[in-house]
């Protein structure tokens, strides 16, 4: 291979052996789909990450994989078929009978019925399933699905803004294909109750979660091991980078290494950032990236998912930087070009925190490291 061929290979994500090192899954459905006025997820999250990475020249076409919605049969790996049919009916009719709403919690508890209430989560799930397939078949080393990470979903009901549990689906897909050990690591501010409730009794799966103490859903207290194979670490309100990284270094890294998984599923929700209104944690995105980088440094085939993230600007910056780490770019010293600044400044956000947006959000990708 010539020097120019090696450079071209590195930029495209294609290794010299022909294996794609990393892939970014996305869909145009996220450009127009909204949860509804007043909902915390009535913000743009996925497409700004895609566009920001493209502006930074971090996402060549050959590393981007468009996704179509998963079929009911694919979702049935984790979800009850009656629930899946109810989701489809809710999308078709934009309504459900009261009894079905109560049974499936669709249209209740901040799980609204909206135009793409089936197709949007089914697309996120398809991306995670495709990522699991790509890892198992050794087609990639790292797969990134920022639309995923919906870790609250239950087999038979919506829960916590989550209609489909794509992390559970990805784990089950790996097991179905023959994986013997899968590690699930979750750094979202909220505990992954849906994943723990239904997978922590399988000795082939070990779960680790770092989340804010007493934050909704108020499960996963320290010492809670679920059905036997979960480890939970709670952080006090106001915890920052030091507490997060200490937990990763002292517990997550050595314990995952001892478990020796074949695959890792990393739920990288960024609602623990100081700029996010949905938790009391105060990570900077530098600390968040460092935590993710340490887990990626275990050098296992890894599916990296999104999750929580309720400030569209900080979420776009955090997940773009996460893709930067995956794709061999440096988010820690990345100043934003004018086109990127305009993209972020144009994101709509009705939260009161949007009234006084600091300039740093638009000048550089990285936060101060002092949190």
C-alpha cells in the first residue's frame, strides 16, 4: 500500500485489512420528527450531530450508514407483539383507546403520541441492531448510533420518553448470534431501569451504570445488583468530572476487564453535563469524553449509543466530540468554524436556559475542564 493509499484509508475509516473501523448510523427521519410542544425531547438532537461532524470533515460519506425502521418482527426480540401493534396503531390513528393507553402507557407519562411514534423509535432500534450485526460480523470495531440509548423502555409499555429499548435489543441480538459475554456500560444521568429489569439475570451480560442518586426513575441505588449481574454507582447532585472519572477508573475499567467481554454496549447519554437541565450533575464535555475514551480504550468491539441530552446545543457538541474520538479526531482542541457556529446558534430551544446562551457554546467544541 502506498503512502497516499494509507492516508486515504485512515480518513475513510477503512483499515488496511478491508475492515471498516467505525461507522455512524443515522436517518433523515430525525430531521422532521418531533415529540410535541413542551416536551423535553421536542428539540433537534441527531441531525445537528451529523451536520456538525460533516462541517468539521469528520464524517465522510463512506462512514455514514442510513437506516430504515426496524420491522415488528425485529422489535419482537425484546418487545411484546401486542405492544408493537399498539405503537403502530397510535402512529396510524394518532390516538389510542383509553384502555390501551393505560395498558401500554402510550400517550401518558410524557410518552406522547406524535406523528412518527412508531417509525422514529423503530429507526433508532434498527441502527442499534445493525450496529450489533456489524460488530459480530467483524465489519467494524466501533459503531455509533446517537439516536439510540433509549434504556427505559419496557417489553410491554413505554417508559421515560422511551418507546423501544434499543440497548436491550442490541444485547439480545449479540447473544442470539452467539456472543457469550456482553458488557453494558451506562453513563447517562438516569438509571437504565428497562435494561436492568430484563437483562441483569443473564450471566452472559454484565451491567454497569453511573448515574445521579435519587434521580428519576429512582432505581439502581448503590448495592443494587438487579437479578445478580448489575453494578450501580450513584453520584451526588453537583458531582463533576472528578467523581465521574474516579468511578470509571476505580470500578468500571477493572471490573469490565475482569469480566473480559467479547463486546461492549456503551450508553453515552450526555444529560450529566452542567449545561443540561435534566440532571444535577455538572460534568464538562471534556470529562464526559474522557470517561467514554477510557471505555473505548478497553479495545473491545463497541456499540456506542446516545441517550439523554436535553440541551440541543450541548448535546450536539458532546456527541460530535464523541464521534471525533471514535473516528480518530481531536475534540479537545477543536475551535468551531463559522458555519458550525451558525448551525448551533440556529437550533431552537424553548427552555428558560436558552435565554442567555454563553458564547463558548458557539466558539469551540470543548468546555472548560474545571467542572
